[in-house]
C-alpha cells in the first residue's frame, strides 16, 4: 500500500472514530440529570447519581436535576438555580414539574428550585427539612452525599403525597393559590350519593312504566330515538385562587404553604436556600 493511500485510510478512520465519540458524548449529555460544572464528582459518582435519579423519576411525575457551579455569573444562588431550570425548559409552564438542587461554590450556598406541581409537594417546611439533611454534608465537603441525600429525600417526600392544605403564596403580591384535594370521607360521601341517586332513578322508571322485570320488553325500536353529538372535556388543573393577604413576617412557612417568586427571566418558582 502506498503512503498516500495509507494516509487516506488513516484519515477516514480518525474521522469515523471522532464521529462515534461525539455521538456517544452527545447522547450521554442528553440523558444526564447531573450538570457538574464545578467538577465536584468523579465519574463513578456521576454515574451513580444519574442512575439513582433515573430510577426515582419512574415513581414521580417530574424531573430531578443536580447542578454545581464555580461561577454564578454575578447572580444570586436563587436566580442562578431558577435560570438553569428555565434553560432546561421548566418554570414557565405549570404542567412541567421539576426540582433542581444547586451547589453554588461561588456564593457558598445550597439552593433548591421547584416548578409546576413540585411547588405544591415541596412546601417551605419540607424544603427546610431537605436543607437540614444536606447542609451538614456540604459543610464537610462531602458533596456527593449531599446530592445523594437530596435525591433520596425527594423520593421519600413525594411518596408522602401533597401536604395538608397545600397552597402557594406569591412573595411579591401575597396572592394565595390553593389546590383542591378530595378527602377520603368526601369520596365516600360522593359514592354513597351517586348510588342513592341511581337507585332513586331506577325506582322512578320502574314505577312510571310499571315494569315487571324479566317479562316486559320496552319497544325501543318503535318509540325510541337517537341523537348523537360529540363533546370532549379536558381537565387541565384544579386550582382555586382566592384573595390576597399581607405577607407574613415568618417567611419560613409551615404546614402546606409554599413561597413562590419570579426569576429575572420570568416564570414561577418555589424552593429555598442556605449557606454552607
């Protein structure tokens, strides 16, 4: 083989190898839920965190993200986390749900950012509980345990369901938005009432036509008529917005309340943060 042909084949080999490598890296980046810009995790830890998130997301209706940075670009930890959520496509659509954990090495803060229904699930009280669990690890430099504990807490808290009296409180306006939850006894009452109404309807029909079950056949072909129409109802949300109230002095919140805010790029977010 001539030197010219060897160089030609070698060049094709290098191009093919580069394209395969690029495709693999792109696919890995597309499926990754951990954005470790501060290089706090080694490869084994990144793989473990991504696998845990992938498994846990099968049990919740939402996405889980872990982000680290050495440069907050002049933003606060809260604004950086919310902006990152926006870049991922969450925050401006209430039907897209996410919770993001930021380890901000620039501001030395831990920040949680929630969107969609995650704002209801992760009330101020629950956010504080997560921060209590992960701050100790961050202070000691064990960032992997902080991230792993965060993921475990998300799964556990979500499995507990919505907090009692779940609502959102806009920090800027004080507006309250509640989500309607049917209690078990309300469901039972509804079923009983539906059964009674059905039984009453049957009794009225039988009485009106003096039917004898098993012997009478209504001449539906001669006396019946049929009119078809098409209708489609789509339930998107079951939120009820009530009056505005003054912002309380205790911003930590309690019960089922979640404080919400808008980021510099727009959208609605919940969450909270803490220094380490």
